[in-house]
C-alpha cells in the first residue's frame, strides 16, 4: 500500500473517531494529574518501569513521599483546575491505615472521590475505602497474555480481574492502563476490546512508552503520534462513551492536538508542577485550541489564593498543617520562578541582527 493510501486511511480513521467524540462529549479538554505517594515498589520487576531501577539497598517502604508534600500537591491541583487522574504509587508500599488516612485527607481537600491505583485491592479493603474513592485503576499495561507475562512477570492480570469484579459489585467505576510501544500489535486490538467489554471498563489511560534509563526498554523506539492515535481512535469508535486519557511526555507536547483529534478526552503524564508556566506548558494549551477544544484549568496562569488559609481549614493535626504549608510554598516558589522567567524572556528586547 502506498504512503498516500496509509495517510488517507489514518485521516479517515481520525475523522470517524472525532465524529464519535463530538457526538458524546463537549469540545473541552482537561489536564489530569496522577499523584504518586512513592518512588519504589515491592514488585519492582516490570520491564519498562522506572521503579524497577531503584537500588536494592533502599526498601520500597523508604521511598514514600511525605504526607505533607502529597497533600500540598492536591491543594495545588484543585486550585489550578486539574483533574486527578488517580492516586498511585508502588504496590505494597502503604499499609491500609496509611492509605486510608491520606484518602480521607484528600477528600477533605478536593471534596470529590478519586480514582485509586495501588495494585490489586481486595473487596474488604475496597469497602473500607468506599467513602473516598469513585473507582479503581488496574495497571494492566498490556492485555496480550504472552507479552504481559514477559513485561510484568510478577504482576499477573488475574488479581486485577478479580478487583474489577469486586468493584462492579460495589458500584465502583473501573479504569485500566495501556502502554503503546511495549510490543502490542494491531492484531491484539480484539483482545483489548474484549477485555474492556468483559469488565465494563469506564476509562482507559493510553500511554506512549517512555524508554526509562536502566530498564529493558531503555533503547526502545518511542511510538509515533500516529501509533498512539491509532489505538485511541479505534477505542473511541468501538466505545463512543469510554473516557480515554492520552499520556504524553515533555518531548511529545507537539502531538497533543493530534491525539485529541483521535478522540481523547484528557491529557496527562506532563510534569505539570515542575514545568508550570514554561513554554512547553503554554504549548499544551495552544495545542488544545488547535484541536478545537477549550482547555479547562491552567498550566500557565498563577492563581491568587490565600494558600495558608486553604491549609488551615483542614481538620488535620497542627504540625502536619505547618509541613503542608512549607511544601506548598516550595512548589509555589518554583512555579512563580518559571512564570517570571517566561515573562522576562518575552519582554526582553530582540538582539540586533
């Protein structure tokens, strides 16, 4: 088949997907923030994951972020108008009591139930977390049985499938992750469609492989925007009301409009706090406009909020509140610095040629 024919096929596919999206959703797009509670994992052998590169000398339970930094991030996300993609971290890192404490505090901040992604969760624990969660996310990554066994040797699908069944019984929503670039082929699409149907999945996060240093995929080729868009478009057409989130990275900002036109609802994986107010952040908002979408929230405009008052209203122990304020202002300092740097760059006189 000629290059022209491939191009025509891709354009027709995206056109059909775009039509399906607009028939069921408004022309908006949100930025979703996945908030992590740790940088280590008790499994630690998924072939693509940066958590697998953590030194053996450091126990996964020692990679936890402070509660203050986690809660500060949720406060920022709320006032920046970001959606929370999910609350997540390494499997087995938090004890149920620790997780429940954080979920309760997060609910105080957001006044909304959130998605939880902490590995397979038993039905009794799901019942315990019910007041604070809207649904569970299975980090399924790939549905191809042979590929999954190779990529995630200690993270089989069966426990996630049991969690999805339990979630159904508890009227919790179900979400899953899928990484383009692990080795899945277009011939595997029916397996993915069947899985989504079987567990009545409400939402899917379609990521593009990030070749993490020190992993088996360190030298892998980054999937093209066309490859990532193909999976998004196919699922949009197959499931018109499915919530589809596309994951990007700082080196893939220029593909946002293309992925939105393929039928994605939202974007994530961008370092929203570290890169807030930078040209890359501005480019994401521009890409949304280019796709005919209204960007909800902001990655560039600094909100004027009494941040300390936001912390004080929380019914938390006084010392923790002080730590949250400190973490919050550390984040804000870097964000303000980014915004000021950009303003100074834009206002600087153009050097003589």
